[in-house]
C-alpha cells in the first residue's frame, strides 16, 4: 500500500498554520495596545481606532515578513484595501447570522473561521501577491 504523502499539501497547511499563529500574535498585540490606551484614560472608541491603525501596520509587517516573505512597503495600500473587504464581508455574514436569531456574540464566533480563511486567501492572492514582472526581474538579476 502506497502512502499518499504530498509535500505540497503539507507545505500549504504549514503556511496556513503560520498565518494563524502570526494572526494570534497580531491580535494579541492590537489588544495590548487597546488595553494600554484605555489604561491611560482614552475613550474606548478612540482607543479602538488607534489600536486598529497601529495593529494594521504591525500586521502588515508581520504577515508580510513572517508568512508571505514579502517586505515591499508599497503593498500597504493593497493590504488596507484587503482588510476593508474582509471587514465588509465579515460584518455582512455576522448580520445574516443575527437575522437567523442568534446573538451577536455567537454570530461573531461562527463568522470567525470564515474571516480567517478569507483573510488568508485575500492576503495571499491580492495583498502580498508578487507580480510576474517582479519575478522575471528577480530571475534576470
């Protein structure tokens, strides 16, 4: 009996696992910023907004470097656009789940896996995608 071990599949799973681990790091960092800003007396809305901005920048650097091996700062606009799309899709899903009769807490938990997978796919194929031109330039160097 032959083993159906596929190194490419294992690499894809490990890549996604690394994405999730870095996502946990990013979330922890953002929450720490939020809690710290609350601690020094900022209003929750301002604390959340600042933590979001700082968190997006931190996440851009960590996801880019640690997950997608791409440190091109010119991709920040695509990264922010990606997160706007992910946010809109996620709140739409949460709203539909709430409309089915669940509370907002449960809806958020149910939407979380969708949000993580969507985030991974959008970042991999849009935000940190390397163009064919970029690859051919590297090949000729």
